[in-house]
C-alpha cells in the first residue's frame, strides 16, 4: 500500500510547486521577494510532505487525493491572502501548520470512530453548547455575531460545532434507523416519523432559527438545518421528511422575514441589488463588479482592485480570485471542490458500518452545502450568507475545523481497503 | 446498509448538480455579463486603472509632442507643449471637466485599453507595461502655429487639408484657451461670451456667403441650366417677385457677364439668378451630391450643416441660396472639403486627423489609410471650376491670396449674419496645377473676405508650400 502514499507525494509535490509559483508571482509584482514569506512557504511544503511520511510510516491507506486537494486549496488561499492582506500571511500559515497537526490527530483518533457512538449525547451536547456559546456570547466581527472571544483568543465555535453535530446525528440516526423507516404515522397526505425520531430534528431546527434571528448568521442556520435534513433522508429514504423540513424552514424564514429588518434587507438586496448599489447592496455589487471585471482570464494577480470589496479576505475571498484569476481560476476552484466533495461521498460509500457511512456522508454534505452557500452568496445566486470558504478564507477556526473534518473523511476512506485485503 | 448507500448516492447527485449549476452560473457572470459589469458606471475599476497608466503621447506628423504625460505625485498629469495653439484639436483631459478632442475620441488608444492582449489576463502583462499607445496626427504643428498666429486677434477658424488624401494639416479655432491651466481658469473659460471652448473649425456653423458660389456654379453646369457661354445682364440689382431685391455689392453694374466673369467678380445677380433657375429641387440635389446631409469622420465630431427645406423656399430665398445666404449654415471643415473637391478632380477624400497609432516603443499598432468619400462632380467640371477659381485669385476678389511663383485657386466670401459685421471667408487650394493643400479661413465679423480672410490664407499657404 506504499503505492498510494507515493502517488500522494507526487501530487503534493505538484501542489507545492503551484503554491511556490503563486507566492512568487505575488512577491515579484511587488518588486521584491520577502524571504520570510518564501521560507514559510517552503516550510509548509515540507510540513505537507512530513504528514505524508507519517502516514506512510503508520501504513495508513486513506484516499490519496484528500491531502493534495486540500493543499491546493490552501495554496490558492495563501496566495490570495498574501496579495490582499500581506500582514495576515504569517498568521494564516501558522493556522495551516496547526491544521496539519490537528489533521494527523484527527486521522488517528478517527480509527476508533465507532467508539464515539457510546458518547453520542456528549457529542450532541458539545455541538449544541458550541452553538449556544456563539449565540449567547457571540461578538459582532465583520457583520455577523459568530465570534467568541476568550482572553487573547477568538474563534468561531460554529465552525467546530458542525463536526460534533454530524457525529451526534450519525450516531443517533444509525442506531434508530429501523425505527425510523418503519414506525411512521400517517396524517392525511403526510407521513410523519415517530416523535422520538423527530425530536432531535426539531432541536436542530429551533437551533437554526435561533442562529438565524439572534446571530444574523443565516449561512450557519441554513448549513446546520440542511445537514440535519439531508442526514435524516440518508437514513429514512423518505423524501417527505425533507419536504416537511423545508416547509418548516420556509415558514420560519417567512416569519423572520416579516419580523426582522436585517433579514428583509438581505433578501431585498438579493432580489434587487441595483436598487441601492452604493448603500446596502454595496458589498454584493462590488463583488459582482469584481467577477465581471475579471472576465474569462482575470486581470492577473495584483493587477485587479479586489480591495474595493469590504471583507474581501474572509467571506468574499472568492470574488478576489474571480477578479484576478478570472473564470479560469474561479472555475478551477469550484472544480477542485467538486473533486473533494466527490472523494468525500466516495469514502462514505466505501465505509463498512452505517455509522461511519453516515459520518462521512454528513461531512460531505456539510462541505458541499458550505461551498454552495458561500460561492452562491458572493455571486448573487443565493442571498448572501456569512460563512467561510473552506481551506481558502482567512481564519484559524475555519482552517483547523476543516482539517479535523478532512482527517475524519481520510480515515473513513481507509477502512474498506483494510477490510478488503 | 445498502439502502443508506443508495440514499447517499442520491444526495451526492443532488449536491453535485448544485455545484455544477453554480459553475454554469459563474461562467454566465464572468463571460456573458462580464462586459456589462466591467463597464458599469459605478464600477470604479477602470477609472482606477487608468489613473495609474502613463497615457501615450499625441504627436504631429513630424513627431512633435502635442500632448504627453508627466509624473505628478501618485498619478500622471497631461502636458500640452503647444498650449492654446492645439487646444481644440488635441483637446484636454481633466478629472473634473472631462475630456475633449483627440484626448476623448482616442482615449482607448492613449490608455492602451484597445489592446487585444487585455483579454489574455495575467499573460498580457508579459508584453504590455502600463504605458498607453501614441497617437500620431496628420497635423503639422509648425503650420498650425502659423495658422494660429495669422488669425491674429480675430475670432475665427482655419482648416488646412491635403485634397489628395483628406489628411488635416492644420485646424485652428480662435479664441482658444490654455489646456495646461484649464482647471484654474475653468470658470472664466466656460462662461466667456466669445466661447473659447468651442472648436469653431468643426462645431462653428456659419452662413457660407459667396464661397458657396463655386458649388452653385458646378450645380448649374451639371444640371445644364447654364453653359459657359451664356451671359446674364447685371444692372446692379435683381428684382425677385414679389417684393425682394438682390443687390450687387455697392450696386455695382457689371453688364453682360458669363459664369467665369461672374465668379471672378462674385456677382450676386448672376448667382441669384442661377439659384432661381435651379429651383428648390435641383438645389437640394446639388447640396445632397456634395454630402451636406451626410455626417463624415465621426472622430472629428463635426456639427451637421443646416440646410433650408429647399422645396418650401420662396423665390427670394432661392436667390439667396444661390449666393450662399438664406438659412444655410456650414462648418469651416465642410468648406475646406468643398475647396478640395475641385482640387482633387471632383473627388472628396474623407477628412482624417489620425494617421497611425504606435506603441510606446514606436512600432505601428494601427494605421489609418486615406479613404475616398464622395465623387461630387466630373473631372472636367472640376477643372472648369478650378480655372474660374484661379481667375478669382489672379484677377478677382481673391487677389490678396496670390503667391509669387505659385498659382492659387480660391474664392472669397462676405457672409451677412444677424450678429453684426459680415463674416470674412476664403476657401482655396494651391498650387492650382498640382494641388497640395486646400484651405478654408473664416474670420467672424471680420468684414470683406477679399480684404480680411484672403491675406490670412496667403500667409498660411505660403508656409504650407514653403
């Protein structure tokens, strides 16, 4: 099985070259190469290689695409951050370094993933607590109240909560799956599940609504609700549950829309950004201008004006990529995400136990939904939501949480090959 | 197990389709909508990018700089070495007051935004640095300077062009302004009663007066309402029923004169009669033949001539059109084109002012070739009119334009107008046997064309022919 890790090493080498190329391209247009930036970049390349060697030494046979694809996204993110906010480059590199260590922990802990089923309520409790912390103690940074500040540290609990929520839902649902598919009650045209089954869903739904209202974090609300809905469908196979969920969510949304001004504003901006292009819709209009000015080939790194978009290095980083690297670059990012999502679903299908299958499926869904919500948001395909672009946006919580997620997917992808031997 | 796997597969297909839809939508935004978004007036990216570009130069045909960019703090500032002399042709570029002239019409070239390489994204930066292209004019700065000075303190305009190519060699409008100090003087310039911002050579609309007689002569000969032998008796005035009387200048009595003699002395009675005999329909046809209803060379931003509704004209007005009056209004550029049509065997070349576009290293990016615009008359008739115009300068009203050793063809005009003294006109070309330059001079409220405009034309022609 060393063969797999060998492929991974070659792919990592290629992404390393891409990263170096991007960093050099940005540095050279500024006229001088910052050696600390170059050193850190080489350090990160070495770190990725070392992770590969550790995996090889331990005989891990996880999917060889996960790490290089993540490395590629991280390279694009680092290059863009160096171009947008050079002073955040070192911090982002550090988070990626930490992310890699966390990835290894996640990889090896996940080999004992089945044991988590015994602690499913603990997971659920941690997940809900993290969300509650964000809801109750959230501080508004950059437009949404999803930040928690503890002393010198600040992080976004909702990024981590998704891992725990997925674990909890996977354990809860896989345990009760017979119950869920059989024990149903008929109310007219609707087929409703047993109350015991629907309880956690109601909990997630109300949580999502709370996030929606209190935190103004429509993105996270949609994300968690979506994950819960889709995972329920995976187990029950009943489309009517999804429909009921969607109806509930729509009802909730309409009530919120009527009651709360900020949600109205967001939707109005989405429906007609040209009504107030210099005021409320400024950010999304600037984002659209960035994509339009970028065109097919883009302006070239450092030749665009992405800094005209507020918050460009976090939520709107995709617009910066679209402007300076054009449709070619932005489209490539979507394709890279497609590869990652595909491999995530593939590892779910390779899993041997319902629990790990649901975990991988849930994580894949969270990845895909998050990508869809944020890219759809900045391109005005969807009302704008404040969530990060996995592996690319600036931010420690996002990077670390996504590496944990990746580690779990990585190990789940291994199991089948182990068993097949 | 299997059921869950099947469900996951379905979910995967759904989410994958969402990402594919997103990809297609992104291509719509960045490919189809790209132009709309990139050029949206609220998109400040183009303005920002342009400020950081060193504009190209505007140079005359000999490479004299007429406009160039000089570093000024963060961005660049335009410098105009010839100042007021070329102010209208070259135009100005002000962040506050916009752009005019070549600075406006060829902005895309000067900023380098015409580069096809632009669409290559990052790759384009391998070839293009942030410098725009240079615009090479057909203008001759030295001739322009002479034309500017010879107008003196008069209000008016001069257009000098090559009849064989249509290339504009000089284009002066007075009063002028200094584009280097535009921002400081804007309040004064923009409100002055003598409108220094107006480019009279292409935007000024004037009654042509007697210079129009050369076209009327050609029209009458073409339509065969007269031949070269027929004479008309001028007793100093022409009674036009019911109640209009058209007079010769000073009610001078010329007696029986043919068309050549009539043009030489600029007889109003003779050409008034021609106007009447041609009638509205054939006058309209003649004006149309000479292109007065068609716009020419959009980059020159010429004002359209004003023509009366010929078919509705009474006899008095028809006679007036015959001598270039009535409600007829034309630009100096059109009159230079009229002169050049007889110099160029009846063909009017399309006037143009930009000959080539070069990049910052001097290699050609684009070249503008001379283009034939209209054939207004036969070579024979053009030569006939030319002979008459030679006579005008050698023995007639245009004598003040004559040069030693070079035959000049021309026609003077003294156009009555409601704003005071008559406008003094001169149109012509030289050398008559092998025309190199055609010219139109107008001096607003200057008085007689022969006494005021012809001497100015003489100075300019002398310089143009060395």
